[in-house]
């Protein structure tokens, strides 16, 4: 963990990156409100629109005079109010122009602190930016702000954003199970829900919380950590249909077959540096497979964006974690800690308690926290009590968005961008 000499009253730049969570803006509020309490350390507070892309293109907003009303709205707002991006810096040797531009922007706006709110991949970008600036005569204290619904941020006990998404998945799955219980004798006998998580099955196992309400539900869990065995899957369905009359299933979007290929791919985007595989559709594939086998009607659901933006079903525990992640990042910056990420360390099971600890960004960047084997049954198609023990605390408490005339009172928050001082720069060409 490196420590830089603090420069008084330097400005702060905050940005959001990657897929959103239902509580990412709570982290933003935590950052802004904590900075406001330390005017002796920080100057102006800026936010980049569209993450590092907004830094490159000088799309910035000045948050120094943000209103109390807007701050209050941030704490409930779904999406990313500063527009998170799916954009990474190219390797320095491939595109040094990008790094020179970031440095130019940081110098122009006297940025001494860079807080990047994202997942493990975003931490790589944060580290690249800070290291380049420091090596080229403009010291910047860079701190990560943790978030991801996938819960794949390694080392941390969990990731801010996951608890709320897990609560949404579990709630929806319970409700759908009650639906199929009422209909299976004359209609659908199989329901499958597809959750996000490219390489990890954390949200998929969250559906297993159905056991808390319907202990004997005929359940199949198909996490990304285990390969798909079609015959074992069909055999288990046949068993449940024979004994219970129906079956419910949760599946990871990144489920692979025994040959190592995704069961379903929605799209592949080709770029100069890499290919981005968009997953989706595995639930539909499985529903069709089961329908053909049973000669019966089946149903599938793909929550997609809904599971990561459900502000009406936020976990209070998760919200608290997200807000405190922002607070912890600012405290690390005040302490002059450069290149760190505050992560969650569990300190007690009962009651569930945790604290934030700072680790080096390089320790966590591009690592993936996968569902451990002891959370899954031997056949890989159900979860254990250990998994339930892990999940329960993270979904506790409700912090619903305020409603107005029957709908969530979460209109788009508009920000006025600063007048640009530099020549135009196009990040995506």
C-alpha cells in the first residue's frame, strides 16, 4: 500500500463505471457528503459523465454546490446518475494519447484525488490513470469505490450492490414459484429464471432463498461455476415432476456445457483491443428443451436490467454498505492512501457486523470471487445451508424509493456540465 504526500485543497474527481446497481448512487452520496465535511482537505468536487470516457472528453459537472434536495434524491435513485460507462483505457503502449489526455484534464482542473466507483475491471483503469499521472509530474491519490451486483469482487466479503439484486431475484423467484404452484396441475410445470453473472453464480444461488419461504420447493440451481450436464438436468426434472408435479429453476447467464461453450450467446461486439460477448437467452433455451421433453407448456423470465435497478426493493443492509463504501473511499483519500480499495471485512456472524479495510487495487484488479464448492451440493444443482447463511444477512431490511401518485418518485436528475477549456477529444472512434 503506497502513501503519497497530501496536497492541501486539491480538487476531487468522482466517476461511475461498469454495470449499475440499485445503490451505486448511495455511494456517490457518501462520497459527496463526506467531502463536504472536509473542506480543509478538498477543493472543488467534480464528477465525470460516462466514467473514464467523460474524463477523456472533458464532460464534467461541478458538484461543489450540489443542493440538499439533489443529494437526498441520489440516495434513492436507480441507475447511475453520472452515467456509468462500458469503456476501458487501451494499454498504454497501444494508445498513449488517451493517457496524455487524462493527464491534461487532471492538470487543467487541478485534480488531486480520483475516486472511481466500479467493479474489479474498473479498478484496473483507476490504477492505470493514477500511476500514469503520478509518473508524469502530477501526483493523484486514486481510491476505488467498490460496487457490483455480480458479487465477484474478490477478497471482499461481498460487494455493495449485490444484496439488493439478490433480494430482487429471491423475491421474484418466490413469487413465481407460488404462481406455478397454483397453475401446474392444468398448465405450466416448469419455470426458469435467468440471472446476471458472466462467470459467477452469486445471483443465481440467491434464488435458493426460496427455501426460506417454501422449504420443499422442487428446485434446480445452475450456477456458472458448474458445467451443464443435460441428462442429469432432465433426470432431476423428471424426478420432481413425478414427486411434486412441477419444477422451478434458476440459471446463470454464463452457464457452459461440458465442452466449455456458452449455452446461449446474445451478441458479440468486436473492437480493436478485444471482443465483448453479450450473454443472454439461456433460460429460453432451457425452457424450450424442457418443454420438448415434457410435451408441456413452460415459462422463463430474464430480469436483465430489472435485477440491478430495482430501487423499490433495496436491501437496507446493502444500501448501508454502498453509502459507507463512499465514506471509506474519502477517508482513505484524506489519509493519503494511493492505489487502494476499501473492501468489506466481516467481523461478526451474529449479529452480522462488518468494517471496511483498505487493500491495494492491484490485489483485487481483474480477480473474480466465485461461488465456493461448499455452497453447492455434490451434483452442483442446489445450494447448501452454508450458502443460505451467507445470503441471509445481505438482504435484510427495506429501503424503498419514495412513491408519488402510485409510481417511484425518481425522475432523471439533470446536471449542468462545465464549460470545456480544452480542444475536443473523441474517446470512441
